[in-house]
């Protein structure tokens, strides 16, 4: 099947087929893979940090990094560096606002924008007073985010290696960053999210949704790589998040509405369990 070409990252073109990625027996955490033989050092910043990763990382991770490294400047030009009505409907922005309020009601604290790209959502949350930082797989995206938002903190990281302590996050946003992760690989993303959220911590996930179909783009943005995108099934995403131990408080589906959208969009709000002590017999 061929979609009409609307060449944008958030939604768009090319051949669609049912996803058939096998569940890997194990997925090596990036931390472990850094220690593996064959790791290579890549300078991630013009200042201090060095990030390493293994040659044995999953193919979709390496390809996603390659394509976004190649197209980071183009992305920032096309999509922008702030949340905008061209890419977020009023419902989408409202969901971001609800997430921000929920984090505050739960006591506030650090928020991580995971797969931050040029820092659009990071800046949105910073404007609402949160200590927020962004991580992304792509060093070029991180450089773009730092350039666009010099007062905010951005580091290289991945969906399966957030680089934060257990139970340390009051909130986490995954705004269209799971779209290149095969459905069968999302389990390790939810496990890492559950590990990092503090009790009562909130998560917001946004993505294009469908029946887990895979969209393939060859020579994506002139990178010479074939980038795959997935229209994740909303109920599968909810089930995966709950299987990891988080509680889903809302699942939202909306029809394609913006000019570039060719598929419905979905959003999930989830929460880490709060341990409530059992009622005392003494009254
Ligand atoms: C469509 S862009 C969205 C960027 C940003 N959230 C926004 O709203 O503009 C997808 C981003 O997710 C990042 N990404 C994809 N897979 C990732 C992974 N496994 N770990 C970390 N970042 C990832 C990409 O590098 C890219 O910057």
C-alpha cells in the first residue's frame, strides 16, 4: 500500500505492511553494552560529555540515530523548536497541560522529556516552572536542542537507558519518540519508564496510532538509511504499560486533523503506584 506523500516526521508516507518484528530473547541495556568490546566513542557535545554505544545495539536504534543525525537541522526548520499549532492541536496542547498539572498536584519534581528532538516539549514544560531536561538518541538533535534552548539541559540517552536513578522522576514525556520502536520491543521501554518514575510519578506518551502497521521510508531525508515508523495499537500500548506495573489513568484517541496527518493520534496518561498504608485498626 502506498500513502500519499506528505514528507514529515510526525506523519507521512510510504509502503505500509503489518509489523512482524520478532521479540528478541534479550535486549542488552545500553549501560551494559557500553562496556562491551567494540564500543565506539562518539563526541556528543562541544563541551564535555562523551557517549558510547555498542555496535550490537538493535538495528532500529542505530538507523533512527543515523537518520535523525542526518536530518536534525532540517527537522528543526520544518517542525520548529517549540510546540506550535502547526503540529499540535488544541487537544494535544491541552493534554500536555493536564500532564503538567498532574505532576504539580502529585508534588512536582524533575521531569524528563524522552526523545526530546529539538526540545519543543522540554521548553513547553520549562515555561510551566518544572525542572525539566531532555534526552535523545541523536547527538545532532541534542546539539540542535541546546542551540535552540541554551538555558535548558539536554543529554544523549535512550528510551531503554534513561540515565537517571530509580524512582527519581516526577514526570516523563514520550512525545512521538516511540514511533520508530517496533511494537514487540516496547516492553523494555515501559520497564525502564516504570523503574525511573517516583511513586505517584506521571507519564505521558503521544504517538501515531493504528494496527501496528509498519511504514518504511527508504533513503529517509537523504540519509541513505531505511527508516521504519510504526502506527502503534493504542490498546497494545496501554496493555504494555500496565504489564510493566504502571497504572493507566487515561487513553485518548483522536482523528487525523492537522494537514500533514494521515492517521489517528493517540495519547496515554499513566501513573506510578502510590503505596497506601493499610488502614489502622485503632480509630
Ligand atoms: C518525531 S521526533 C519527536 C521529537 C520531539 N519529541 C518533538 O516532539 O519534536 C522523534 C525523536 O525521538 C528520538 N528517538 C527515537 N527513538 C529513540 C530512542 N530509542 N531513544 C531515544 N530517542 C529516540 C529521535 O532521535 C527523534 O529526535
